[in-house]
C-alpha cells in the first residue's frame, strides 16, 4: 500500500512534468524556447530528409558500382567464352581427324597405323596453337588409344570410361569435368566428346582434351582483373573455379558464360577497399547531412531567435506604445478635462470679475447717492445689469407689512402705479419664511407652487425671485424680480444678486443715517448758533459791566482797582476773541498762528501807543483743539499784557515775535519781546504775580505742558505741550 501511494503520487508529478514540458515545447513562452523548438524541428526535418536521400544516394552508388562491375565483367566473360571455345574447338578438330582417318582407313587397310602416325603431328600442331593444353587423347571404340604428348599410362577402355566420357557417349555432347588435380601445374579441365559415324551412328571413338584452367583464365584476363573488382568463377555445379567463394555471398554482379556442359557464373564484387570507399562516401554524405542539419538548425535557431526576439521586442514595444498611447490618451483626456475646467474657471472668473467690477461700480454708484429715492432707483437699474428682468420692485419692511417703494417694468403688464400696495406678511407665507431665514425666495413656476398667493394684479407672474435686503441681522426689505415666463430665474441669479442687496442694504442704511445726520446737523447748527450768540452776548455783557464798574469807581479807589479791572477786561476780551474764532470754525481745531495773532492784537488795543507795536507771528500749520484754544488765549493775553506793561518806559520800541513749531506730538510756542526781560527773582521762582500764576497754571493743568522763562535780548517764554488727539 505504501508503494502504491508513492506510485500514485509520482505518476501525477511525472504526468504534469511531461505535460508542462510538451506545452513549453509546443507553446513556448520565451524567444529562446521558440528558437530552440524551431531549430530542433529544422534539424529533425533535415535529418529525416537527408536520411532518406542517403538511402537513395547509397542505392545510386551501389547501382553505379554494379553498373561498373557489369561493364567490367562483360569483357572477361566474352574473353572466357572465346578461350573455352578455342579449347573445345580442339575436340571438334579431333573428331574431324578421327573421321577422316577412319574413312581413309576403309579405303586403305592399316588405318590404325596411319592414325598412329598422323596423330602426333596433328595433335602437336593443335597444342602449339592453343597454349595450356596438357594432353590430347583419342580412344577408339576397339580400345586403341592415342595421346599427345605420349604417355605410357593407357587410358581406360570404353566400358571403363569416366562418368563424363560415358555422358558424352550417351548424349553425344561435349562434357566437361574438373577442375582436376593435375600436378604439377595445378587444376586442369577435361573435356570429352563422343565421335560417331555419320552413317549408322556407331561409336567410332571418344576424344578427350585436358587443358590448364589457369591458362584459360590467363587468356581471358581474369588473372589481371582491375584492383577495385573482385572476380570469382563458378561452374554449373557450384564449384568455385576461380576466386574466393565469399564473392558470391556479397551480392555480386553475375554474368553467365555459356559452355556446352552448362553455364558458368562469372561473379564480380567490389573489393573490401571499394566497399570501404562506398561506405566512406555514404558516411561522408550522411555526415554532411548531419552537419547541414545542425547548421540548418543553428541558422533556424539564430534566425528564429532573432525573429522571435524582434517579434517579442516589437510586441513589447507595441505594448509599450499601447501603454504610452493609453497614458497619452488619459493624459490628453485629463488635459482636456483640465482645459475644460480651466476654461470653465476662466469663464467663471471672467464672469465673477465682470460681476465684481459690476458690483464695484454698483457699490460706487450706490454709495455716491445719499438720497434714499436715488439709491432705490440705482438698485433697480444695477439689478438689471446683473440679472435681466421684465419687471422688478423694491419692497421695504414696515412692521408686519411690505410696502412697494420703487418699481420698474410693470407698465408693460397694465400696472403703471403699484406704489399704493401694502402687502401683509400673513398673506405672504413664503416671504415670511424668507425673512425668518434671511434666504432668497425662488419660485420657478408660480402655477406649480401651491404656497404661491395669487392676487388679481399678479396673475401674469409665472416666475418670481425675491432677495432679502439685510443689514446685519435685520431685514430691511426685498428686491423682487418678476417675469411672465416660467423658469426665468435660478438660484445662480440669486447668488449673483446677493452682493447687490448687501451693498443696497448698506446704501439704504447710509442714506438713512445721512438723512438722520443731516437733520441732526441742522439741529446742532441751530443750537450752536444760538449758544455762540448767547456766549458772545454774555462776554460782551461782562465786559460792559467791567467798563461800567471802572467808570463809576470812586476816585480814591480808582488807583487801587483800575489795574485789576483792566486785567479782567483784557482776559475776558481774550476769551471773547478765542470764542469768536471757534464759533467761526464751528468749534473745529483752529490754526494756532491765527489765534496768537488775534489775541495779541486784541491785547494791544487795550494799551494804545503812539506808534503801532510790531507783532511778528510766523505762519504755521499747527492746529489746536477748542479746549486748548481757550487756555492758550488766556496765556497769550497775559504774555502780551506783560510785554506792554514792563516795556512801558519805551512803549514805542516794543516788538513782539511768536514762533510756532511741532515735533511729533509736541507743540512748541516761543513768545519773545525786546523789553528789559524778567527780573532775577521771577526767573528764580521767588516771586510771581497773578499773570505768571495764570500762565503756569493754565500751561501745567490746562495744556498738560510746561513753561520756561529766560532772558535773551528781552523776555522769552517757551511753552511746550502735547497736541490734542
């Protein structure tokens, strides 16, 4: 069982291996296997073809060889026939001799003696003409015999004749026997012929000739046969007369040599060297065939391998090209998609840019108007540039109602004036929902929308788009577009209109704020004029009261209080001057140089001199706030008053110079006169009057700055304080 299981496991593996080998040979998967298969097939085909042709070639060589042998045997067979005929002709001569001598003996007695005398001469002559004749014998019927060359051994008498002699006596034909051992010359042939009388046919004699077989062969040329032919001679009885017996076993070419006692067989076969030559030719031919088969297989292998490799290279290149083409097609498709997407994006970008430019223009156009009605008209006009419409209106939300405040295009549908429409949100559930969600309202087809409320005036509307106008979280109203064709508007149109409604909300809010600001400004202007008028009157009243007090002051108190009252009048006059400048600028920041010039001139008017006091205020763009202007007016008034007061000894020579500058956020004001300067105790801070106290207090607390006093060709006061805002 274990052996059977192993066998069961082995055979499938062997079968699979053989199947895989056959499949790899029949359907090779590589150029080398393809070339090897084709080379082996070509080699097997050439070997098969050359094997067949080698047999044909061998048969042709053998046929040529046998033809050559037959051609070579023919002269020998003819010569052998002639040689035998010459020797057998001696028997006929002996027969003729015996008959002649017998006839002569009948006419003359003593024929035997006559024959005995004539026989040696006749036989000697025949032996001399035919070489290789060993003996001629004539045996008469009475037992008399004659032989040449003479011999002492008598031949046998007719009753005791050899078998060949008996045969010729019986048949009357020449009978050969032999080869006979006939020393010392070797084999010999013996021919017998019975001689009968012509009349009664009685036996007259028996003629015998013994000749040397070697001489016959020599005369026929067999002993000098060609070197590439092996000859053999066999008699009718199968005895080898000449040559090796194996010649007849080597499928020789045989020619018959006809002789009276039967045909001899003259066989010719190639010599061993000839056979080796033939085998060498066949072997060479087969070797050439094998070599050609191998060369052909190698050439087919190389050609097929190259062709297979080229084919596989072409196939691989084709597959690569196909892959590259597929990749190129995919890349082209991707590029087309990218190009299409790019074109779409460019178109969208152009559209967005155009929309942005339009919206920018719309925004500029909307912000350029501050009148609410102009803003509403501009919204309807710009909406038509973004989304073309047949009719549009702007409905503002007033409590829980929608009031149509502007409209356009409804004249074509028989509604020239729709401004009186007040639509309650309870009757407009879709608009109410849009307000709650602050989302656009789109009705592609009003007849397919069950929530659409149909009014008598709006039966013609087939498509409707409403965009909420929202400012922050508050809905101001709707931009509403109507058309008599269904599907006229889309959500894309709503998206395009939303920036417009956002800008419209801002413009409407700005218009509202502007209108409110305009009204507030008018109110403030009226109030400001009233306040300025009242302040001016109050300051004038204060100055008038001070003048009245000074004029009614008793003589004994005038010297004590008049300087004090004059100082008060100067200070109030400075405040009045600052107030006049601020009210003229509507309480906006004023130029410090103008303030200084006006205050100094007002102070000089309170102290008239013989000659006008020159005042030089360098022009400057520095501005001060209203609060700073009041403090600076009092400070400048005190400085100007001090300059005139302490230079009273020479008032006509007083000269005042003011320089103003700003470095960053710090303002510098330098007040200079050409008087005697400040006393040392004032410079050292040991003494100060009311004016200096006001200057230091107003500069330090009012202006948040500091004042520095020094003498430099006169009195110099330097004020430094921060700019306001």
